[in-house]
């Protein structure tokens, strides 16, 4: 156990169960499917007249998706304030990795209609074969790319 | 959507953000250490989350006629097509470059992980370029 979980396993499992409870409570109360990537598209519908962004799936979900995203920020803040002694953490990943990685992941998640939360948590939770295929594919490419970036000297 | 609905959405989002912070997923370094086989914790996070969600998604529609505050349980069907699979491959490339994916990028801001604003900008830009020039209005 020590070798595959060098920082322990309890916080990972507990955190994961909380993520599942959050998505489950959202579903029980509102019937909504709580993936995260679509907020990066639906929010554009307020400022872009491009027909793609004016699709009903974006204009009808943009309000709750922004509120859900605001909740993410508040929840992480609550953890830091009440359970982490106010200790913040800034990543030391280089800016070009953050920008390029964000851009490529944003493009891919839109194209695939899902990300880690959408395809893994919601997609596998609803037993959807296309999501299982998507998860296997993006875990595969991510593992290859992360190791290539490391070999090339990235953080 | 009613204010009471949105309050519940906010609380569920907060629980999600709390879970991302508690599991250290808001640290891209931890995600990269999984992708480089140094720490398999990410599998516990995703496995735990998917297992709980699986139970809720399968049981709730059988136990309740409708959600507490709405008329219907939603569905978000994935489609087995080129976009889903190629898009997943591209998403994984981006995830592997930075260790950042959409949920942790947003939640990290609440934990003062300001450099993630760069990733949030990248995610918005990537989604825009895809939708604007490559999107199918389906």
C-alpha cells in the first residue's frame, strides 16, 4: 500500500465519495447531471451570437452551470479555511503547460461532450458504453503525454 | 430556474469543490504523479465517486417518481461516434500536458491556486475554438 499510495489513501477515497455524494444529491434534488466541462461552453452563450453557442442545451443550462461552478470555488475555499488551517497552495507547473493543457483539454472536452467528471463520474455512473470508451482513451493519451512531457523536461 | 433550485445547485457544487480540495485533486502535481505511476490515489477518487454515483443514478429513479424539486430525472446520453472518441483522445493530451481538468481548475481558484486561472482561460478558449469552428449544432 505504501508504494502505490505514498501519501496515504483515506483522503483520496473520502474525497471521491464526497464527489459522488455531490453529484447524487444534485440528481436527487433537481434531476440535473453534474458534469463540469459544459460550463466552459454554455457561458459563451451570453456573449457570442455564434449559432453553436445559442443552442438550447447551452442557453437553458448556463445559469445553473455557472452557479454550480461558483459552488466549486466556495467548497474548496471552505475546505482550506476550516480543515486546512488556511494554508493555500500554488502550483509550480509552468505557465505554458497550464495554458496549452487547458486549451487542448477545453477543445477535446467540448468535442467529446465530457471530461473527467462528465465521462467518469456521470457517464460510468449511468452505465454508458461511449463514456467507458472515452475514459479508456483519455486515460491512455494522458498517461503517454504526461510521461513524454516529463522526459522533455516539463514539471 | 427557481432561486431555491439554484441554492441547492450551489450547495451541491460546494460539496463537489470540497471533495476536490479534500482529495488534493486541485493540485495538478498530484494528478501528474498518477499519470506517471507514482501515486495511484486518483483511481480511488474517481472509483469512489463513480461507485456512489452509479448507486444513485440506478436507484433514485426507481425509488422516487421525480426529483425533490423538479419534474424529471435528467439524462445526458453519450454517443458512440467519432467526436466522442477523438475528442476524448484530445482531452487526454491536454490533461497530460498540465494535469488540469475542468473541475479542479475551477475549484482550485477557491483554494487560492491562482496559476490555475491560466488553465481556466485556456479551457474557455479551447471550448470556444471547438464550438465556433468545429462544432456540430446537434
